[in-house]
């Protein structure tokens, strides 16, 4: 029986064979990263936890479809991106129909260390809500998760040019919106002086 | 992920770059406890999906005739249920009132008086939070509600119903409820979980309680996470007072063998019907329903030595579990040692070595001598024979804790470092980091 020392390929083979140790190990190896990505993408810890449960249920159910055991990490992340995009799409639909279940406000903002930062984060997530789910995911993976364009293309199943186009689109629109909000730009300038460590 | 190379994508406005950085830094990693809780939830969801799939597969195999029969049977069942006053389909569950407090955004219950908060549902179920308890109504759905006790004590009176399911979280533990009356406590600072069951039965899942523990009326479960200790005690039945009284275990034909004299107990002839052939099925049922005393009574009747010689590998584990939960560590130890002697190459041989360490730790409370040192010996053997085994993290964590207790931080620190390298998100990572910080 393998365990924490198993490589990704061995872990993937354990999952494909339905080994229970592999389920626990896969969770402990990848869930911390996926949870953080999900929280940054959704802006809510509670929603991130729900989404990540969905991700890993799908990973464990579909493990047998993994063709290359070496690519377990990409396999997990591709499920994560799919679930997160779908959650973002659901949110947009809910936003169009106010009589449906209300959109959960981002609670990530509450985790910021001070009042100004909380205000900034709330505004950032309000702007992110205006992007399409794909542009938003590309932006989050690139700017908050520091993934390369190649990695984003592989994880999201997009071409390099589509990722670059999506990134340019998201970055351009967000930059314009941020600069057009004098309060926000001012807060950031003040914040850079005061908050940075 | 690799660092972002510069210049391969557009330049953000400085304000946007600063905002992105702020969002990145605001996210804190989940604690080991939260991760364990998440894993439990995923495993629970997978099990539910498997059950649904099995049911679907079964249905798919049934032909059109059988389906018609099933539909007819369902109609008959619903009608007879209605005649008996049991509705075929229960109405949706909704909160009918909240006494002594208000429901805040996010489901938190805010206490307005000094008597705690009471949530009353339309079908009669009540949740009562004791004063000072922090709790959250996570979800109310058609077929039940999901409640979380973050800190403190809460009582639950759940109206029995086949169609409803109630879930109560307390720290990393999940209590699955049908119809029952019970009290749950979670002390987040001491990481201590407590459940007292007055009526019905519940299933408790979470860390330490491997695979879940079924409790029945009158039982009291205490789990201490720092000690990795699970103890079930039983209330005395209150003079035959109805359904709440626990079902008494069959009286032993021989007087119970004192726990301290397990190894030297006499061999009694097994009574008819209690032979090895009948035992596995009965013990499996007793285990599933939390009737640990029934298992122990069987052993006392048949004689400890005779049972230890005739029981199979799984039975010895069941016996060890029952003895651990009922605070008979010597009997648990005897069962595990018997397993080690009789099944040295069996699939659970290494599990027995790890559990022997756990049992030695339990013995510490009731016996003289340094059982903790012996526990470390067992953990060392487990780690040497199964360095990547399923209990490796637990064995190394317990070894670290015990070494600290016996030899101080200086001796425990190398183990803490090894633990953090091998299991950086493990249950003992917090304790290991704390040890590293101790001067």
C-alpha cells in the first residue's frame, strides 16, 4: 500500500483501482491548492468549499477515465476549472433574475486585515462579476495563481491564443474600470503606501 | 505552479495589480481539521452516489412487469400508510419559530436573552442551543435540516420520520439523525466532542471514529482529538421508563472477567448457540447497532481465552474495538496480541500493531507503569514495517506527543520536524509546529 510518498502516477493508479488510501491522499495533496484557487475565483470561502467537494467527487468518480497517470494534477485542475466556471455561470444567471436565489456576497473581503482592504476587495469582486466566467477564470489563474499561459491553456482546454486574447480582454476591461473609479484608484494609491509590508 | 514570466501578456494598471495581490494574500490555507472535515464530506457524498447508482442499476434490471408490480405495491403502501395515519409523503420541513434569539445572515443564531435559543420546526423537531453556544443553521431543505455547532452545547429533539434526515455537525464530527433526542457538545479549544443519546439511534462520523459509530439510546460518546481517544459509556436504565431505556445486554452466564485479569482468565466451555459459527453474524449486527456490551457478554460467557483462540481476524478487531470503547483496555490488548500471534502475515497484521499502541495509551489511565513508553515501541514497529501505511501519520504524530510528554521538547523536536516534512497538512502539524517554536 502506498501513501504520502507515492508519486502522482502511483496515486493515479491507486485511484483508478479504487484504493481508499488513494482517495485520502489525493485529497490531502491537492485539496489545499484547489480550495485556495476556488476561494480566489469565487471570493467566498463557503462557496469554495462546496465547489471543491463537487470537484473531488467528480475526480474520484471519473478517475478511471484518466489516460495518463502522470497528469493527475492537470486532471484535478481541469475538473476544478470546469466546476468553477459552471458556478460562475450559475451566478450570472441568478444575477439576471433577481427573484431567484440571491447571489452570495463575497466573504473573502471579510478576511482582509483592515477596513480599507476589505473595501478594495469588495470592489474588486464586484468588477470581476462583470467579466465572463472564462475571462474571469483566466485572469484569476494568471494574476492570482501565477500560472503560465501554457498551464492555463492546458488546464482550461483552450488554445494559447485564446488564453492570451481572454487575458488581454479581462486585463484591459478591469484596468479601465479601476481607473475610471477615482475612489478605487485613490484607495489603491493610499493603500500602496500604508498596507504594503 | 511556476512563477509568472514577465512580458508574455498585457500590463495591468498598477491599481489592478495591487488589487490582485491583495486578493491573493487575503486567502488563508485551510487547517488540517477543516481539510479532514472536507474529506469526510466528500467520502459521504461518494457513498450516497454509490447507493443511488446501485439502486438505479437494480431498477434498470427490473423489467416492465416488475415495474408495474412495484408501482402497484407503492400505491398499496401509500394507501395503507394513509389509513394508519402515516402520510405517504411528509410535508416540507420549515422553521416555524425561533425563541430567545434571531436568525442572522449566514444562518447564525443570535441569542437575545440568557436562556439560549430554541429553533422549532413545523413537524415538531426542536433545536435548543444552551446559553453561550455558537451555532449555525446551515441549510433547511424539504427533507430535513443541517445544523452546525461551532462551540458549546446543543440539544436536539428530532421527530421520527422515514422521509426526513437531519445532520448535525459539531467541529469535525457529523451526526446523522433520524428520530431521536440527544445532546451534542463541541469544545473547539480542547477539541473534545461529546454526545449523549436519550432516545433513538444516531450515526457519528469523523476523525478517530473510523467508519462511523452507531449509538443507541442511553449511550454517551466522548471523543478527545488531542488524545485520539474514543470512549462510550452507558447510562443505567431508569427503572424501565419506556423507549429511552437502553436494551440490556444478555446477562453473562459466568461473572464478567475483570479487565485486569484478562490474560489469566479461565477457559469456560462455550454455551450452545454461542459457538464460533454463530458468532460472526451476531457480532457484525451488534457492531452495526452499537451494542458493544453484547459482544463483551459473549466473550465473558464463552471465556476470554477460548474466544481469543477461536475468533477470526475480523472478529478479534471487533472485540478489540468493543473493549476499547467500553474502557477495557486489557481485553482490547489481549485481542490484538492474539491477532498478532495467530495472524502474523494477515492483511490486518500491521493495523493490529498500530492499535496496540493506541490501547497502551488507554492503559495509562488505569494502570501503573509507563504504558506510554510501550506505546512508542508499538508505533516504532508500525512505522518501521509500514512507513507509508494508512496509520503512518497517526503513529508518527502520537509518537511525537508521547515523546514530548516523556522526554520533553528537545527529544520530540526531531520527530516534529520529520512529521512536518512527511505530513505538512496532517492532524498533528499544528502540534509539531508548536514544538518547533518551543525554545
